[in-house]
């Protein structure tokens, strides 16, 4: 439940969980990728190169680029054949061991995801809108911790960066699963190699900015996701959800099907949202600023 993130001890750390380098199909080498994220004020990064035989199944070692104020988490974008529509599966795994075994020839997507979770990783269903992932396929990912509700590169290249539809269908079916925003940066937009970077991130509540602590917090759901706005605080007061945020225009609590409540106002920074209609249901918060940028909480069950 995402309210736990605001009650948990520690501080919020900004990070991107989905990124590529020259170890797979990215255009910048790992050192440059890490340097750019550190210079843009990120506290941590997962360099998640494509875990494919064509790239020698890389778990890119970013440990040399850690500093006193910036850390890295090892991970990869895993692949298996095939989705309902014959596409290669894309599964984000954050916190993999360096010796994670290569994908087996007959290994299914579910088996691969299960193996990543067993190895200690935080696993997410990647960019479902980008390749039209079906609900039956999403349902097979029973071990996944999250769905990418925003993938910046998919938005930049095809206008299909969303994933809230997939998240909500899973929630409506009773699945308890969280949300995730990320970049999926490849550094390959002509004329502006930063164009698909720095557009979506997570704010993880952990006691230290260390890889193990960050992955533990991600697995526990102690984070929120954003394109820009901040969710400063959130707690329940009786039958109201009390929210504090950076300056915004809308604060929305969305629930099953068409259920939602919201507050609106120019530059508002707080809201009290009624919860009576959410009794026995789930809800997830969105904070939207005047530029239309969104912050997403993880789902809550009331």
C-alpha cells in the first residue's frame, strides 16, 4: 500500500530504473550514461541493457561509476518468446546478481520473471502500450511487482508511453501490483540525444541510498513515480485521504472502472479527498501540474 512509503523511515531518493547503453542498443557508453544521470540530480540509476544473446546477455557492471552521492543498481531488460501477438517479451528486472544465468532456449516469460524474482530482483511489466501487450499476457506475469504506467522513450518515439490501462485491468481483476515511471533511454533521437532521457523516474523511500536498500524498498512498494510533480505527503484521516504536493492543478484519486474523486485549483498544494465510495476498493493517486505532467502513487486498498 503506497501510504506505507510516506510512513516508512528514511529519505526519498530519485532514480531511473530503465536505461540502455552501448552494451546493447544504446548510443552512449555506460560511464557516460551514469555521468549524465548524476549530473541531472539523480541519486541512483539502473542500467538495464537488453539481456539477449546478440549482446552476450549483459548485466552491465556500473559499480565503477558509483560515488558518495550517486549509486547504481545492477539489472537488465529480459526477453523471452513470445507474446500473444508474436512479439519478443520485455521484462524489466532491477537488482539482478552479476552472474544471473542466460535465458534458456525454451524458457517462458513467466519462468524468466520468476527466476529474476527468486534472484532478488524487482520485476516490472515493461511499456505495455508500446507493443500492445494483451491482458492474458499481462496476467501470466504473476510474479511482477509493477507495471510501467509511463515509459518516456515509448512516448517520444511512438506516442505510446502509457500503461495505466494495463495496471487498472490487473487491479480490477484483484491483482495487487504497483506502478512505475521510467525513461527507457537509448540516446538515439536525431539532433537531441537527451530527448528520450530525464522524462520519468521513481522517488524511492529508503534508509540509505544503497543498492540493496533501494531494491528492498522497491519490492515493498515504498516509492512513487513522476514526470515532474512531487507528492510530499499522504495519509488517511478517517474517511479522507490527505495529500500534500508540489504546486499543481489537479489531485485525483482513481479507482475501479469509472470511480474517481478529485480536487482542482490553480497552484494548489494540498487536498482532502473523500473515501466513502472507495470502501473495500482500490485507489491510486495522480497529481497533475499546469504543464500536464503527472506523479503517480502506487495503488492503495481501503
